[in-house]
């Protein structure tokens, strides 16, 4: 990669202008055509998907979204004259508003069931025309909440009135600011702190506009941009930092700027490319799951990683050429020529720590493993599902409406089950009536109601209100009980076919589909990671250890989000709403992302060990030197990722908060405990076996140099 570095250094102004031109050109394209984000179907060939398809084919309704207006009277009843007059008037105005298809009011004979038994809570359903403009929905919100007073509390929820939290730009900026502070405190040079951040921002910014344009070609979720920003900023800053750190060491050893840049890119730059490749492979491995929403997120994140790597190996060398020796602090510039690898000989905190690990590998390794296993243990109780209004902060109108409905009508009313009934004959219709009667006798079923079927209609709808909330494990058990124990006997001997659907059942099915594919996915990317590291380091033991420890890192990530989001410990303090199941697709994405990031640290750590082994053939020395010389930069990189990922926890989006917290904690512990304790401890214990590879396999594999030329070992002593 030296020729690329020299070219970028020689044409540094042109390289910077090319990146600026690329960003502006893509931005102009977005300005012209915008973006087209959308969600693809989340599950296929499931019971709930069949129910949804059947109901959509049978429906002749032209209505689009719908929502609920919920109100309570403090210490009174909603039928009191003042409350009824205020709300009935508001509902009349809503019915006359543009874009509204219909309003079902509780103040009509047909709507009496929309008033709770105690009379304190009521709701109205507002159905909108198809493709109604957002401005018209906002107008209806204003009309609905206008009568609110001290004694009358009004809240909104439902599909039409759902308020999706927007990313918090301030929280994102805080992550970048903290990363800058960490770099400045460690290296005491402004340009060292600024260059990695500038490079990452350019890479992420370019990828963001590229992903917006890509959304016109493939289906991408609207969370793809935020997820890409989360990953891109973390890896982009880290990748640039590894190159800058090597460049600084070269300058201190007396090299010129051009020569130093070329050597930094030919060593650490190679490791960056290889590390980026492992992240991309892990992300694209998600395509094997063939789940639309995950495919889009994986492709968008992979595009971000590719562009941040390109920025690190092209834009960064150009910027290094522009600032020259100022990448060193003034004190360092006044005293050049110091030994670049002094820490390898035991000086400095990381050199001393490397010696300590070498002296007590069993004790320290087992202690670190015990901590990691304890943190990963809660992952065994991981329960997947989907967040709903009940997980929002109590200040949200959607959460308030959810709580009011649960209080007035029961928790299950927030997530009724919808049974699609295929009844083509009179006997099948009679079987449907019998099924409704049977359903009312089932435990944990509050009510079961069948919508009247019109003349000639062959598809019926049964609505079931469970006794438990949509996210309750008991509701999931009820869905399974209906499908396995209640519905099959009712279908037997008839032409009636029944499918359990609705949002709650759909979320359960999606979670089941992903959980079924998760083990295969873990094995696929673990195998790919093993192959990549085997080719890179020409070893069987190091890739095997890396794959196992990466799975342990993933366990720590899962354990963290289970404790905070599923158990609810600390969730309210972080402003993350109530406890609930983990979003179904979060573990899949965490597996792919965390596996790639863990491999990054493994590559940077072991590539330096491999480089030392190649030059000396001394096993223990190679491990000690590699750990000592990469310890500080890996710790700083982990601190940066912790700051960047951690800032997304406060971004206001539960899904992104789950990603941010799991990745922040797992990356920090992966770097500090696994890469700085467990990996070197195991390598000290294994000695020469670390670099063993069967001769026939060595000849058969292609030769890929991660750490630069001259990577063949010249065996000497093993110390």
C-alpha cells in the first residue's frame, strides 16, 4: 500500500478536493431526488403473515391509518355533561376535518363499549383516508387535544398518532466531542485528536448521502442512517487513529513525513483494510438470513464501513502530508528520534502490564474470564419481541394513552389478537361461531368477538382481548396455546381454516423466525472469521481462540441489554422507558457488528505480534511486544468507541439505545479484558503452538500480508 500512500501524499490537495467533490455531488443528488426509506415485510410464511394476507385480500375498505383518542376524567366519569359536551364537540370537528374517513364515538349507541366499566375512561377511533398527508393528521391531533383541562386528560396513540422519537443530534455531537477530549488528553496534540474525527466524519457523511440514494434501489429501513452513523463514527475514528499512531511512532524514530506515511499505511493501513473487511463480511453475512429489514440495514452499514476505510487510506494520508510534523506535540518535535517501541522493553504502563500478564497468565486469564462469563450470564434469559407504547417514557402522549387504556379496559386491550377465519361454507361459518364460544372459555382470554359476516363473504374476523399485556410472556404462551390446542380441534372435519394474527402475534412470529436463524448465522460468521484470520496469520489456534472469545463478547453485549432493557435496571434513570422484551432484530445486528469489531482488535493486536514473530521468532517476546505497543492505542480506541456508542443511548430511540449500550459495554470489555488479558495470557501458555499450521495447508492457502512485507518468521528462541 506504499504506492497509494505516496500518491495521496504527493497529490494531497487533489485528494482532499476529490473527497469534497464526491460529498457535494452525492449531496446534490439527494437534494434532487430525496430518499425513499421504507420497511419491507418482516416475516414470511408464518401464521400471522397468512392472517394479514388473508384479511388484506378480503378487505374492501379504502381507509388508511387509524388512531385512538383516549380521555379520562379525574375523579369523575366521561359521561358527565361537561366532559361529554367537550369531547363530543371535538369528535364532531374531527369527523369534518379533511382526510378523515370516519370517527367511532363512545357517545353513540354503537360505541357504548368504548367506555370503561367504571366510566372514568373512554376512547374514540379515528380512521383516515388512504395516503393522508401528515399535515392533516397533525390538524386532527390539535382538534383532539384542544378540550384538555385540569379535570380532563387527553392522550393519543395508534398507528396514525404514533410519534417516533427522532435522533438526538446533541447526543451524537457529545459522543464526537468526548472522543476528541480523550484523544487530546492522551496524545497532547490537537491534530492527533482532530485528524481521526475529521476522517470519520467525511467517511460517514459521504456514506449517509450514498445510502439515501441507495434507498431508491433497495428497501432500506429509516433506522439505517442512524445505525450506519453509529458504526461508521466508531470504526472510522479507530481506523484513522491506528494509522496516525503508527505514523507518529515512525516520525519519532527519525523518518521523514512522506516515508513515515508510506510505512504507516503499509503496516497499520493493511491491518485497517483487513479489519474493515472482517466487519463487512460479518455485516453481509446477515444476508444469509434473508430477512428484508435486516438485509437493508446490513447493506447500509457495510457501505458506511467501506467508505470510512477508503477515507482512512486515502484522505488521511493526504491530510497527514498537509500538516507535516505537527502531528507530534511541540515537545515531541523538539526531541525526535526516540525509540518507537520503548514500551516493548517494559517501560510505560502498557509495557509493565504486558510483563505482568506474561508472569501470571493463568491467574489473570481465569479472573478475566470469570468476570466476562458473569456479565454474559443474563443473556441466557434473553426474550425477543417488539417495543410498543408501553416502553415509552411516561411523558409521551402515546405512553399515557397506553396506560389509560390498560387502566380502564385491561392490559390486553392494547394488543388484541386478530384471528382471520377462512369460512367458505355454511358449515364452516357454524364452526366459526362454535370457535368463538370455545375461545371465551380459554384461560387468559377476557373476550372473544366475531365481526358479522356479510352476504357472500367467506373471510371472518375474530378479535380476542387477552388478560395480559402485548409484551407479556403469558400472551406469547396464549398465542401458542391457541395455535396448538384450541384451533386445530375446531378446524378438524371442517373446511374452516384459522390463522392467528395481529401486531402481537406478528411480533412473536418474527422473533421466532430470527431466533431459529440466529445459531446458523453465528456459525456462518464465526467460520468466515476463522478462515480470514487463518489466512492472515497462518495459524489455526489464534483464529479458533479469536472466534470463541468473540462469541463471549457477544454474550456480554446480550447480557447488558437484558439487564437494562428487559429487567429494567437503570432504564428509567437513562430515560429509556419501561422494561420489555428486546427488539427482535437487535441480537442479529449486534452479532454481526460485534463480531466484526472484536475481530478488529484481534487483527490490530495479533498483527503486531505476528510482525515481531516474523522478525525474531521469539514467541513470548512477540506476545509481550505486540501487547505493549498496541495496548495504549487499543485502550484509547475502545474509549472512543465507548463514547460514540454510549452517546446513542441518549438519542431518544429505544432500538438505537439498545444497539448503543450493548456495543459500548461489549467493546470496552472486549478491548480491556479479552484483548489485553485473555488473548495474551492464552498465547503465553500456548507458546509456539500459536503459530503452528500444517505444512500442506500452508502451501494451499494464499499469502496475505496484514502487517506488511517480511512476515515470514525466522525462528530463534522462544523467549
